[in-house]
C-alpha cells in the first residue's frame, strides 16, 4: 500500500466513521430527510481495489468521457440548479469553488456542493483554495495562516490544518488547495505571506505537519511545484523564471515538496514557473519536471495544473490558446487541467472537445489520457469510499473509530 493510499485508508477509519444525528446504516445519501439516529462506518476497500476498479471503469469510457474527467472547471454562481446542470452537461471530473461560489454560511455551501455531486459513488473532485489568511474562500475559518504559522512550532501548523480541513470537510469539499510548499526567505516576495517556511527545513517541517493535519479531513495539495519562492514575480501576470541549477533546487526548493509527498499528499499542483536550467518551458508544460516529480520524488498521486488562465494572462502569444495549453499540459504529464481565469460557461466543453481532437489527431497520445483519467478516477473512488466531502448531513461530527 503506497503512502497516499495508507493516508486515505487511515482517514476513512479515523474520521469518516461518522456519528450523525439522523443517519442509519443503509440510509440513502440522497434522502433529504435523514432518518432517526444511528451511526455509519465507511471502510476502505482492500489495497489495490481502487486502482483495479478505476482501470476497469476507464477502459469502458469513451475518449470524450476520459477527456472530461481530466478537466476541473468553474462557473461563477451560487445557484444550485445552474451548477447541477453544468456538471451534468459537461461531465467534468472536478470543480473549483471560487469567491463567487461561496455563500455566507456553511449550510448554504453544503447545498452547493451537493448540487455539484451528481453521483456520490463517483464524486467530482470539488476543490477550494483554503490556505487561511490572504487566500481564504471560507470566511468562517478562524485558524492562523502561514504568515503566523511560519513563526510557530510545526505542531501549530498541524493543529491549524486539522481544524481548517474539518471546515472544508463539513462544507462538502473533498480537496483543499491549501498547502503552499514554496520556500520564501524574502519578505518582499509575492509568495512570502502564503509560504509556510523561509528555509527548506522550516518549510518542509510545516508542510509535512499540514499534510498530517488534513489527513483525516481533506485531500491535501502541495503547491506551487517546483517552487514559487525561487522564481520572482507574480505568476498570475507573467511567467516567473529562475536559472537555479537542478542540484541547488533539489537541496533547497525541492525539499518541502519531497517532505509533503513523503507525508502522503494526494495532489501536486504544478506552477507556471520556468526553471530554465532544467527546461525553458513553464514547469506546468514540462515533461522533464513531471518526470522529476514521478521518478525522483516518487509522487504517485494526481498532478494538476495551476489555473491555465494564468498562462494567457502572461501575454505571451505562445500561451494565448487555452485549449492548446490544456492539451500541452496533459501531454507533459498533468492528470488534470484547471481553468478559471477568462473562462465562460462553455469553456470546459471546448477544452474537452480540444482534448478529444488532440487524441484523434495523435497530438496527445491516447495512453497518456488513459493514464490521467485512471489516476483521477482512482482518487474519486477513494474519495467516495472515505466519505470525504460527502458527509450525509449538515450536523455530522467526525469521531474516533476507537
């Protein structure tokens, strides 16, 4: 059993054993009126069962279904019916909640995440940027941000992310894009206030602690690989670049990512950052950086891009086509592409069309899309089995399995 799967299994037993006012074994997830009292235990499947099931499911999918599963989209609304229709029509594998999707309270947000989940047996990866501090979508999060945590012992980070993960879970969200694993020693850096450490070691300790804290609550994401601290500038408006040699990166900015991977993080977000000594292309579009993550750091989970709209925002003509960017990102090794900036209600469908066309033309190898779809499907199955993001009632409380 790999590190990531061990973490999911532990979370399924330790946190998704739910004591819930109004839930009995066998009760339907979609029943709006919970029955009277009781508990439910959701147990993880045997090791390897998710991978085998995902492989079988993807083998039966059309190219279009595989392509849709590799897309995480977004539309700016809190209307549950509109969101449900969007997910049903696009069939995409994920949705990121931005500020325009967040109502004023947890109960209302649960109605939204329920609408985004057409099939609880294969839930989409519903994600949120809940770092705390400067990047906070859920305004009722009282826990300290990285700006404070970098000056506290690592145990404080674990406590904060345990609490933050619980808030994410109760809202019906399965994935937190919340762990900034960048090393940022310079207080003037764009990423300084959001980074968990100022040195490789201090960052690594707190990144691992954050992953441990979220372990029984939300699926953890490390960002922004290979490291925004080394590449100056704001990647929302340009492609930050550095000539840092690979050996220096491995001994510095790579250290927190390795620590987070070793701790069991399920997702790795690639930044639009150019480490020109390794590859002139942004890491998000670089096959070499994906090889490093897989082969040298041993990451086995889902790799997702940062928002592809940021590439367009750089103003570089080469990155002006969002569909081409998505195809290039998948070909490089990403399993999922994220699209937020400059998107409209039909963007996800256009990206899916473009991925299908790329497979049919040979620009995107069919086996690469199959691999991506299988990784994403496996994580979605694990999410369903663990119950993360799918707690069946608003007043559920996580309890120990002991």
